[in-house]
């Protein structure tokens, strides 16, 4: 019989506690069976949690995982990044492709109500909605260096997140995997897909059954704004005369101020004046306020118990009219900042201060100038891709997407045609504007059927 001293027992116990705590930081997931604002138990499986990524796991990435409501053992697994950079995973979940959203009803000071959405992409796939880059949604940093954002950091951290998540969810390792996102996610997503592919080729474990990616209204070349002029002309927002003058004086370059001549500047000023009253995300929607809180300067959490100082945030909330699409954006902030909601989602106390839908005020290093070369590489490797656009989006016009796809010089196997389903077209973050049409598109594509 082997005997140990009490001090040795103490060392072993201390090591075990340290190991247990480190494992909790690396991965911590909870099944959420009910949510404040939703009547009754959730009719789908929702898991929330954190995965530590980056050096020393100093970035704690928060996620919402919703199992497929069809056949989670066999249906594909989609990892979704909302754009921005810096728009929360809850935004993509509640306003775009997830199974619940906010009831569009007048705010009376009580907790906003939730409702089921009939065209959720979770009807045909499991989805992980991830809060990345750092300081997005409920994700936070524990060190100053980890609080810095960049495109490449996002790529590495999402890749690391997925492999760690699959280790903790081995039942999904054999499922087909897709990476998706919209808007600015068009920059990191193709790079993430390539990095995962390279990791598989190099034998990084666990192996990921990567099949392709999905992008909507996606930034790709960082020159998408060049196509706003032609889009506006095609939509009869500006005259033939102004369009012809812009083409002549700006020579197709409406972005670079340093090379702009006086006549071009004059025409662009006229253009901006004529379109200033439009909602560029959807030109048929009214122009409504949609940002309620903006970080005034960069801050980071020196510990998990320090909150944002109040002076960093403009906490003045101005509710738009109930008829505005953005009304529910404001409701989401009242909901996500409620203590009972944070407890239900298992948010770590003191990890962040005010939750905001999008943290545009935090600097991001834009060190991936364009994702076009990655599209080329991935298509050569045989990965599937679904690229779609809302046709009333002037932020990233469909003309811009058409241009870079056309430059791939691939053979056309199906002629150009309108995409409709009981209605007209969509805008930026197309599933938000046209959920039924986008669900029909996605469900056909993800199952390998014809669009």
C-alpha cells in the first residue's frame, strides 16, 4: 500500500483544481431550455458558452449553438459570422437566419418579447453563431494585447474556435461543415475556409469535414462602393446626365480622393446630396436611426470583473418609429442587457459592460486587402460556394458581386434569371429582408438540389 503525506495530497488537489478551472475557461457550454421573453420551453436545442482562443486563451469567444430541427446527426453544420466587423452573433441569429427574433411591438419598459421565425436555416442545418472578433457581442479579452482586432486575428481565432468546439462536440465531427457570413464577413470567411483546408491537409486534428462556404452581400475586393454610382443610375435614383458626367470626370474611380479632380469631386458631391436621404442598405426602406450606442474610444477589460467605464459609451437611446425595421435592433439591446437574460445565457458576470449590437467604434486592422484570390483557390480545390445578394442593397450592390464573379471567367451552366418567391427583392443582410426567399435558396443549395 502506497502512503502519501498530507502536503502531497494538497499539491495534487491544487493541481486538479487548476486543471478543472483551465478546462472551464477553454470550454464552457450550457443547454438553455428557456429564455426570458419567450413563452414556454424552447422548441429547439440551444447551447451557449465560451471557447478560449488566441495566445493563452486570452480571448473568450462566446457562441450560440442551435441544433438542426430536422436531423442533427446527419444535417450539415454551419458556422456563421455576422459582419461589421464587430456585429454580434445575436444579430445574425435574431434578425437573419436563426429560429427566434424580437416581436416588433412598442417598448413599454418591460422585457422585450421573443417569437419563433418560420424560415430559420436551423430547419435544415445546425448553426454555430460566434461572437468574433474580440469585443463583439459577449466576447471579451483578459489582456490588453488580446483586445486588439485584425482580419488575420479573426481568421486564426475562428479556425481555432471551430477545432476546439468540435473536440468538445465529437458527435458532430463527421457532419459536413460550411462557413458562412455576410457583409464584411466576405473578407475573412474565404480565408478561414482556406486555413481550415490547409490544416486538414497538414493533419491538424480534429479533421474537419469541410465542404464549402456561404456569403451574402459580401465585401470581397474592398472596392464595392465603386458600383454604387451605376446601381443608383440603374435604379433611376440619378439622372442620365449626372451619371454620364460622373463616368467622364471620375473615369470609373469614385473611391480614391487623392487622385480625384475638381470636376469629379463636384459630381460626387451632387450624387451624395441626391442619395443622402436613402437607406443604402435597402433603398426602398425608410432611412431610420439604427445605432443606439457607440464606443467613444477603445477600451479593454483588465480583468473579467471590470466593466466598461460609463464615459466610453453614449447611452442615449432614441427609439425610431415602430414602423422602422431598426426598431427591433433597439429592443435587442434592452433584452441583452437585462440581468435575467444574461443569467439564462450563462454570461460571465463582469466580463463586459453594456452589450451593443455592433461595436463599430473599436479599431480593426484591415490586413487582408481582398478575399478574391481565396475564392479562386477554393474553387480550384472543388469547394462549394453560395454567393448571393439582395437586389436593393446600395451598400454592396449586386453589380459589384457580379463583376468579381464574372472575372473568374468560368463557364455559365445556367442562364441569368430573376430569383423570386412570392414577392420582390431584398437588401443588405438579405435573409433579414427576405427570409422566405433566402431560406428556399439555402435549403435547396445545402441539400445539393437545384436552386
